[in-house]
């Protein structure tokens, strides 16, 4: 039996809470489970306001509306990221100015951002790849100096920290994903977090189709109506009920994933020091924590990565590469300004992700490490 790259983990209470939501007779969004989940995140991490969404992509689209992105505005986004980090802003009319990754890890190189700022820059979107923090002090310093907004794409970054501060609490806005490949899942799901209080009221309105329905149900206004733009960004209570079962087990899920991650790291560390093999260690800067979202290797070139993935497949292990550079994608290549982004291209060619999920067994990790060591040896 093949060891899959990912297998969604169920805590056992999901169906029970989903049934409970049905039995309570409140299935549309912003009900009891939605409120419980949002409160959980606000209490645990200190976000000023959380709003569950149907995906991280939706949360990023809400962020683009809140940033008031208009045609011709520029948004700085790393090229090594998922489509949504850029697409959400493109849909609002932005021109994406792609930034390169660091040499030491795939995150945006904060030192190269300032040179990309122009009078049209509206926002910077740092993506915490693999749940590892970008250099947020430097990014906020540049943003404040030039009066631009920061939207953290924290899709992979639940329960991870930058200098002791939870990721997603530092930028003006941030977006998380609960897609089935993430540490905490809801099938499809996401969350917008608002740290700058100026945006809270408008965010609630955008969330509920441009209406002030949330204020009405809190008794703050005596009727509700259409007051702004928006969409149906909120998930149903069934999704929130599923997510609640996961949140109750967040610490246990994190501790199991970190254990597996450490097993990989112990098994593969020796490879990092071998001159022409693989860089086995995730480049964890001293300011960042590891939330065990991912274990990846960076091969020396595309040829080596292709051979490694094939070798693992022959041993029933599914290892996968990740993003293709967005600046040279079919959709954006002719809109890109032509700058080379060599670090991004290197990660697109050389990075490979290994299976990492809650139900993966210790012996399976040891088996995978063995097969990689044999390949290199
Ligand atoms: C960095 C990043 N941003 C955004 C997304 C989009 O998340 P969702 O599938 O919840 O829309 C993903 C999904 O994997 C991602 O990895």
C-alpha cells in the first residue's frame, strides 16, 4: 500500500457536532459553532476579530476589498506561492509585483521588498511558507514607512510564531486555510483575521453580502439592508461544527505532527552536511517556530528531484513537488515586468515535500528516511 502524501485526520467528534448543528435547526452561517470557533482563535492567539470563511482564497478576496484595491494599484507578492495569494488581488484590479524568495528558505526576501515599492503600491502579502515566519519586523517597518497595508497569507501557519507573536496577528489583516491538507481542517474552509480595528465593521458587512445583518442580530440597528459591496463569504454551521471538533484537539494534533517532523529531521539531518546531496533541513530562522505543517527537502537540481520522486514512488511513497513560479505562469507571464526571480525558480525546480499527516506511523517515517538515505548513498 502506497504511503500517501496526505490523509485528512478526523478526531472522532466531527460527525457528532455536525449532527448537533442539524439538530439545533440552525444551518446557515454565523451561528453558535461559527461564534465558538472565532472566539477560540481570538482568545488563544489575540486576533482583534476573526471571521470564518469558506476558504483562505475567500479570506484573501475579502482582504483585497478591505484594502480598497483598485485598477492600477500594485501589490507585492512572492512568486513562490499558491495562486490565491496573487489571484485575490488581481480580481480586484491589482497589478502584481512579484518578489523573489530568500536563499535560505522559500519565504519572501524582506530585504528586496523596498526596491519594489512605488507610489502605486497598496499592499504587501507575505506568505509564511510551511508555517515558517517571514521577517515580519522588517516587513512592517517598510510598510509603515511607505504607508502600505500588510496582508499575511497564513494559510499554512496556524499555531506558529514570530519572535513569540502568533503568525496572523502582525499584519493589518491575515488569512488562514482549513483545507484538508492543512494541520487543522474543515474540508474546505478559511478565516480572515483583522488586527487593525479600522477594518472590523466593514469586514463584517463584506462577509454577509454587503449587508449590516451582523449588527442587526446584535441589536445594534433596528433593520438591516444593503450598505456596501461584499459576497457570501461565510461558511455554513455544518462546516464550523466540523472545525470545532478539530480545534478541541489542536494541541494533540500539533504535538503528533511535531513528533513526526522531528523523526524526519533526525533521520535526514546527516544528509544536509553531505556536499553534493540534499539540503535536508527546513531553513528555520532564529525568529521563527516550526508548526510541523510540512517536511520538505531541497534537491540540488530538477534532475535529482525527479529521480528522487521516482525512487520513492517505486518504494510506494508519494512525495510531491510544490508551486510553479507564478511570474512565469500561463496567466501572468505576459503581465510580469520581466525581472528574473532565481531563488523562486530554484524552489519550483528543487523542492520536494514528504508525507506528513497525523495518522502517519513512526515506522513509516523511518522507512521513508531509509529510502532517501539509500538514494543519496
Ligand atoms: C499559501 C497559500 N495561500 C492560499 C491558499 C488557498 O487556501 P484555500 O484552499 O483554503 O483557499 C493555499 C492553499 O493551499 C496556500 O498554500
